[in-house]
C-alpha cells in the first residue's frame, strides 16, 4: 500500500502525467542565466589572477563575457517580467492602484500588449541574424587564438524573445481578464 501512494504522489489527482508548464520553463531559463553569471564571475576572476600572478591571461574572456551578457539578459527577461522586476516607473500606477484600480489594470494591459508586440518585432528582426550566423558559421575571436560560434547566442536571443512575448501576452490577458471579471464594486474598486 505504501508503495502505491508514493508512486501516485508524483502524478496529479487526475491521473495524467505532469506536463512542463511555461512558468517552469522560464524559471529554468532564469536559473541557467543566474548560473551563467556565476560562471562568468569565476572566469573573470581567474583571468585577472592569471594576468596578475602568472602574466598569462585566459584566452577569449572578453569575447565570452561580451556574448554572455546578451545571452543572460534574454534568458532572464521573461522571468524578470513575471516576478515584476522589469525596470519601470510605478509612480502613476501606484496612484492609480489606490484611486482607480480598473484604469490601472487597463493601462497595464495595454503596456503588456505593447511589450508583446515589441518582443515579436525583436524576434522577427533577430531571426535573419541567427540564420546568417548559422549558415556562414560566424564566430568571434581570432583564428589560432580563440574562436567561439555566435549562433548559440543568437538562438538564445530568439528563445528569450519568444518567452518574453508569451509572458507579456499572459500578463496582458490577466490584466484584461481582471478588468472584466465580476466582483468589482460600484465605484470600480476591487475590495
């Protein structure tokens, strides 16, 4: 009996196997970006130590860091948006939250919708750069010293754009859904 309950605890109550959710995907992407930052920290410090102590730097560190910064941003953008840490000024939104919460939801819905379209445009504009980097095997560095392909970073940019666009759309949908759901009082508040 005990083995049956342990076996079924991994599956949801419906008996169907769990599927990977979008939230889990962007959390994994965020974790990869965070780990990548830690690896960069180690590489940069080893490079500095190699230069100072042994007069022998690690090859390719500037190129790796330059490509990695862009990759980390796009790996983490969807999760950053989801947890409300994307940089923006909230002065007007905080005031609207207290006085006119429905207007705030409407404006945030529009904001997230514009974010969706911007990420879609960025994705569309980035796709040719990815295909070109893949097709011609573009790389950074100097032949015989250090070379790294560029297409993985271009692919991460595309994946980050798609994930960011999906997250913007989810948040826009949630704001408009809250705007039109029942349970608001007569003056438009959500108390």
